[in-house]
C-alpha cells in the first residue's frame, strides 16, 4: 500500500494517473490524495504536477495531515518549498495538534523545521504590517547571528558619526 511505504517509484504515481484518479480524490483507504503520496515520497516533480492540475494543498487525510505534514515528516525541503509557494497553510494542525514544523522537528529535520518556522514568522509579520521582527519563536530555531548584530551596530555608529560631522558637531 502506498501510504505505508510512501514509495517513490515513478510507476506507482503513473499508475494512479493512468487509472484516472481525480486530483483531489483519496487514492487510498486513509484519505490520502495523490498530492499526499507525492509529498510523502519526497517526489517534488509529481507534487508540482499535482499542484498544476489543481490539487487542494490543504486537504487533510484520516490523520488530519495535509501534504505539507507529509513532506515535513520525510524532510523534503523541495516539496515544502513547492507547497509554501503554492500557499499551503503552514499553521494547519493535524489531529494531534501538530503543525508541519512540529513534525519536522520531531522527526529530526531541523532545516525543514527552521524553513517552515521562518516562513510562518514572515507571513505573520506581513499580516501585522510589521517590517521588523522579534527573533523569539516556538521552537527556538530562529537565532540572530551575533556577527550580524555587531555589523549592524558598527554601521549605525558610523552613520551617527557621519551625521554629526555633517551637522558641524
């Protein structure tokens, strides 16, 4: 069964499409659509194909997981990027109350968790109309780089000195 092994064999996906499976129709008894299966297998090409044919990015299976959860569980940054670009809901929770970032972290995919956390944080700030941001986050994945902080301080001091000189101080 495709849900259990999440096989990435091209033939598995081709058979689904040749059989005339609807883009959002559950392909198995667990309510997983072809997009779920593509994300679970880390198959970005097939996922892109699904997105281009109108797949519902936020369709949840019997576990309450959308394709973004599946991609996070297997650590597929490429699939996550496609889903985010397609406006998948990053804050969507599964039946256990976990987001895709929670799952990526739980499965040890720190880069995926950081990517999702950063995107979610950026989207939140855009909604609030803020350009600056606080670097606190739920998982502690976002860290301000001390070197960048020092460089910013030096730049601000340099600008202040130049202003004082131009003002004749």
